[in-house]
C-alpha cells in the first residue's frame, strides 16, 4: 500500500514578505542624548530584522536588494545626524562656559536694566529718558503688584536721579520689588510713557533658562541680553 506523501507544515514568516522593514530611524525624532544611547541597540535590532526577513522571504517573490540598501542608507544618515548633533551640543557648551567666564568679570559692577529691582531701604539710582520735546516729566514707581505707590515731577533731563523710597510723609516704603516709569508731557498731554532704567549691583553670574545671566542685589534675575548698561560703582 502506497504511503501518503509527508506534508511539511508551513513556516509562518516572522515578517510579511510584502511589507517593508519597519523604519528604524525613529531616533531622528528624539533628543540627541537619547538617540545616541539607543543607536547601537537599534542597529542590532535592525540587522536581526533584515536577517529574519531574508530567512523567511518567499523564494518565488524575493525581496529586492535595493530595499536593504535603502534601509541601511537611512540608518547611516540618522547615525551621522545624531553624532553631528552631539558635537554641536559640545561646542555650544564650550561657548557657554567662555561666555560665563567673561560675564563673571562684571560681578560687583552696577547693571542698568528696566527689570524690577529690590528696595532694601536704601535709595535706588534711576536713569530717566523723557521725550526730547516734553516740557514736563514725572517719575512713577510701582510695587510688586503693579500698583502705583509714588509719583513726582522731575526735571526734563536724562541726568541720573535717586529714588529715596520714601512716601510724602517721609516714611520708607516696605522692602520688596519696585519698577519705574517715566511719563512725558507736552502742553498737558501725555506723549510718552516708558519703563525707566535703574542701576543695581551684580552679585552673581549664572545660567538662567539656558542663557548667561546675572543675579542682582535682592535676588533679581537678569539675562545678559537684557543688560542695557554697566558702570563701576
């Protein structure tokens, strides 16, 4: 009696031979620090996927070798991009260190800016800049809640003046942060209102939100790019 031919159970492919190898270049969407740590493991996974696809491909419909070349080229491009990003980050860090070294030399100087400054009971130097055509100007002070606490007419001039921090009764305002404005008038009409710069001592150089900056007396943070002047106290 003839034996029935033995049937070999079909092998289930790990990958659909008609489907492309899933792109492994997702590292491009990650930060360079994360991408660089997964590159080696991703490359090994990529090679395993190629090997599995080659092993289980349909002999009657072999995969075009150009697909392999395309995937390898794609991975190589991502690898080079990640390495370039890492190098750029290193160069940026070196530049930041150089900038910090330069601005650290300004510690102890007075920084000029329009940022709110801390009043500790001592006078604050103001640098007014009223409009040139103004015939009247006022210095206005605001507390940390943006509430007007002081108003005084000043000379229409850009000469430095000192805000004493005292009210009309001669009493000191509470310690805290204050900001200033200069209001310019011409023939009774307000023609310009703008922040008034003040001078505050620099006590520290520090990175602030990823940028070079200063810490002023009282704890005010000032980015170096917002510094409008410097003077020797």
